[in-house]
């Protein structure tokens, strides 16, 4: 009995959306990336270059702080 229930349960299809919705997907430029690029409050370029710019500047700022602590500057 348990085996029959497991077989019946495992063969049941459980799709959460309709066939029509599954066959249609958004097409066009920037539709295949997980972030919103157009119509943003803050332009994507600011966020992108700000994030990588901060990562690039971090070692230079750390060196500057250490040199000030040692009295070299």
C-alpha cells in the first residue's frame, strides 16, 4: 500500500504555472540578467563603478592610514 502511494505521488506532475506562461518569456536587451538596468533611481553605472572603485581604493586608503599612524606623512 505504501509503495503504491509513493509511486502515485512520484508520477504526479506538479507545475506551478500554466503552459502558456511557461512558453512565454521576456525578450530583448538586458532581459537575461538578474538586475534591473534601465529605469532605476540610481543609474546602474554609479552602483557598479562605485562598488569596484571602493574595492580598488581600499588598499590605498589603508596604506595612507598606516603611514599617518607612523608619522611618515
